[in-house]
């Protein structure tokens, strides 16, 4: 699936971000919905075609990996809020306790946009809160602005 | 010195005179005192005949005592010496009776002066003596009486004059005042000198005088001896007093009226007192009558009131009286219950907690105690009573007893309870609806969002056929999911409406139907289903079918090996249930257990799995809308039952369905 995504050219595209980078950006995505994974990764690729994406469906598995594999330091971690077993918030808290991930930017990714929850995520240390947009272009726009931020 | 012969007389008169004189005993005695001559008078007076007495001594005419004292001899001697002697005294007759004689004894001399004989002339003076005696006695008596009277009169006078509380006066026959006393002065105000001589009418009120009252009383005294009257009299200063008077007529020996005594007592105080008393008495009587009427009215009112039990308790809570309402509400008749303690109306639990005494104490301290709670009737049934106990006090503030008013509010309470239940149910339903709406919109948005995104992607990849195909497929999947969700939601919301009636259903038939529906999936998964014979109970058949379908479907879906499903049933009593939910109303339940060997779940999530849309597993792994178990719970609850689940991760899960048996 990754190949397919990589080979896609999204024509009338907004500006490609050219960044001065020493290495390729690494993105970890944790979401139990395969469609959402696919969409996000596709969008990311549009933003940065060199981006390296990893998608994991099981939050427990994901956390396990993050804890054990200290060499794996994503630049961005996208967390779906609504997941079985360990939900997004719990993952966020745990990530924030991991020293080697202190530079990783965690972005909460959810369908709900409740102020309370957004506040909570911010308190715990999320870098951004992204409401799953309706439509592909809006998603790309949102991602651009997130990356620009940095 | 005389002799008979010398008595001037006519010839022969002497002897005749003597012999025939009847009133005088004239006898001749010799010198020794013996009788020589006798006459008729002597016979008459002394009783002896001539021949009886001639020659006998004159001594026997004298009383024995005189004879002993030698009185006859003494008289003879005196006659000898003085010529004659006179003596009065008792003499004795022949028959022994005595007479009062006046005796003259004269000595008769011869020519030489020697005593020859004596004459004794006796006159019988008995009668005269009696009269004299009587007179004397009478005179003496009169004198004594007179003295006594005088003394008495003196005393009375003193008494009368000095008595202060009674006017005691004397009136003339015409009613003029003859005497006055201290009491009269005190009572009527006049001094003696001012009033004596005036008529007693003066004391009467003008109207009485016009009516002739004084004279009427006077006449009454004359006719009856006395007259008694009470009335207003007038004092000297014009003020009046209430006098009690007695006028007594005084009579002379011949019965004529010599005057009246009038005794007056001033009873003004007493009269005022009596008037007051009468006034008070009549007021009291009136009050009494009013109170009685009032009491009757109240009694009637209370007695006949049927909707309230109004009873009296003594200071210990024992029942003193009863009314129609009490009988109606509590079931006891008056005769059965009076004297019993009011504790009898309370439930055992309330009695154990001392509620009756608490209420009494509250009434004592604050005057009143109110309470609402279950009470017990005579037949043991319960009613919801609203009661007020009021303490009753006497004038000193001591507790006399209590009044207890009870109203049967059972109907209202039941209605209230129902209302409350209904409200709770409504609130719960409301909450469900809110959750439902929230979750529904939330969960539906997800596929919707995806469809939009996919459409977006397609639009920009119109040249890429493969891409388009891929995403059209995804769109279809999402729409299918939406449909599934919407259908589940509709199923869920429909539960409760259009239930229809419970029907006595054979659960084996239900199972058969469901297994038939799942035939393909069963084959695909190579599943084995084992079941005990299932009972027949009253259920909503469509709902139960769905329940079975959901549970069996889950068991088939959530498995990673060949599914083995075991279905069992048993009868369970309420008491046997382990931690049953609250408010279970039935006593017996059928327990249906659905045991699978699927992926199981963490017992931590026992409650969670029944929540709407709650999924324990990622969407990619196992299908399911997440509503299935919520629907199961709703179905079971609509039968007044409940559902439980136990699971072991990796081993399997067991779902327990409890349905009440009638």
C-alpha cells in the first residue's frame, strides 16, 4: 500500500514544502481505522514526498514499540483519540513520560472537537489537535500548516 | 264564862239549836274529856253516831300524831286555865279521814267556879281551808311567775336591746313602733327617739306602700299568727337594704291582739351574693348548655367523620375513644380497640425502632408531631397514613393526653410512587435518548466523513481508473456501514415500542430459527452448537429472537478458532442470585447461558460491553456495530430481567440471560 501511495501524484497541489532537512521526516501514526491510516499517509505524502510513515493499528502494540525501541524517534506522532485498549489520551500521557521522545511532536487526531478534550490534550503536552476534516484537500491544508508551524 | 244556858235563845232553842245545828259539832265533855253529849253536827262532821261515841274520849277526834303529842290534854289544860281555847288543825273522823277543824273548847263552871264540863265546838273548815290554800298558792305562784317574768322580761329586754344583727321591735296593733333595739338602729338607721311612735310602714318602699304590703303582712300575722317576708326596705338615708322579716302577733289571754313583734335581718349582702350566684349560676347554666351543644356538635362531627381517624389517647398512648373514620381506616371497632395502646398500628420495624414513643415525645416537647408512613390495619394489611399527634394540656400545663388524627393516603402515595417511578423511567429514557443521539450522530459521522474524503480523492484522480475503483469500493463499504449502523439504531430505538403481547413461547423453536438464519456463517466457520432442552416461557417473541441472534452471532464472530457454543438453561430463585441488581421484583428466573470459546474479554470490561457502540476491539479485526450487546440488554430489561457476562481473554466468554418466570 505504501508503494501505491508513493507512486501517486496528486496534481493540482498546493505548494510543496521544501525543507532543509538532514534526514527524512519520520511519522508514526496510531489509529485503529485502516481507512483513516491510508488517508492520512496519502495526505502526508502530498505534503512531503520523502516522508517516512509508519502506521500501527493497535495502540498497545504501538506503545510497546515506542518504549522498547529507543532508536525509533518519530518527528511526528499522530494519535487517534478513540481507540480500543489504550485510547489516544493514555498514549499521549505515556509518550510524554518517555525521555527519548521529548522532541517528538504529538498530534491528536480525532473526529470530535470538544473544547474540554482539546484543552486536556494540550495540558498533557500535545503539540496540536487536528479534527479529522471532511475532504482530502482540507486535510492537506491542515497538515501544511502544522508542519509550517515548526 | 258561859254556859249553854246562858246563851240567849228562845225556850228550848238552846238544845235545839245545838242538837240540830249541822254545821257545828257541839259536844259536851266531862272533866276527863269523855263525850257526854253529841249533836247532829258532830255526827255529821266527825262521823260518829251518838250511841257510838257517848262515854268515849274526845282524844280520838285528833290525829294520831297530835294524840301522841298530847294535844287534846294540852287544849283541855288551856281551857281549864284560860276558860277557853281555840285551835285549828286536822281532825280525824270515824272513818279515818281527816278534816280541817276549827275548835273552841270552853270550860263550864258551877256556881262555885269549879269546872264541871267542857264544851267543844268544832267547825269543819276543810273547804275553806282548800280555797284559802289554793288562793295562797295561786298568789304565791303568781308572785313567783311575776318575778320570773320580770326577770325574763329583763333578760329579753337586754337581749333584744343589745342584739345588733337583728332589728327586733315591738309594734302596736296598728303597727306603730313601740320599742327599738340596737339592731334596728343599725339596720334601719333611725335612733330610738326618732322612730318610736311612727308607723312601721315607713320602712317600706313607696311602691310597696302603695300596694299595701305592710298592712297585708300585718293582717297575715293576725290571721296566721305570723307573717314572713323578704324584700327591699328603706333606711333612714333613703338607701335600701334587703330585709328578711318576721312579724309575729302577740295576744292577750283573751286572744286579742296586743301588738306585734317584728324581727328584721339585713340580708343585702347575702342577697347580693345570691343574686350574683344566681346570675353566675344562670350564666354558667347557659354556658353549660352552649358547651354541651358545642360538645355535642363536635362529638357528632368527629364521630361521623369518615375520612379521618380522630382519636384520643391518654398520656401513655392508650386509646380512649374512637370514631367512624378510625374504624374505616384502621379496621377495628370501638369496643375492640379502646384501652389498647396505639403502638398496635405500627409495623414491626417501626415498633422495633421506637417510632411510636419518638412521636409521643416530640408531641410532648414541641406540642405536635407529624409523620407519614406505613401503618398496619386490623387484618394485617398496610395503609399509608399521614398522622398528626397533638399534646393536650390542663390549665397547669400538665399533659392530659393526646389527640391523634390519621388520614389514609395510600392511594395518593401509590400514585406518587407510580409518578416517581414514571419520572425516573422518563429521566432514564431521556438520558438514553441523549446518549443515543450523541453517539448516533457521532458514530454516523465517521463513515460519512470518509465518504466525503473518498469522493474528494476520486474527483482528483479521475484519470486513475484503479484508484477510482478502489475508492468507489471504499465508498460502498462506508455506505453499507452507515446503513448497518442506522438499522441497528432503529432496532434499538424500536425496542419498547410495538412490543405487542407476551406469548408463551418455546425457546427451542426460537433457537432453531436463529441457527437456520446463521447457517452459512456456521458452515463457514465450522461452528458447533450444543444446547440443553430449553423451557417455554412468556416472552415477546420477536425480541427474544433478536436476542438469540445477537448472542449467537457474537459468539460466531468473535472467535479465532472453530467456534463451540453451548447453550444451557436452569431455574433460579431470587435468593440464589449472586449480587443481583436492585429493585428486582420477581422471585424466580430462568437463567439462559451462552458459552463460547471465542476471544473472550477482560473481566474489567464486564459492564462496558453492554454500552452502546462500545467496542473492545479495533474495527479492522472484528466486525460489528458495537450496538448488538446494548440491544441484548435492552431486550432483557424489557422483560424485567437482566443480563450478565463473564469472559477470559483468549479462552471465551459466557453470557447469562435472566428472564423472570411468572
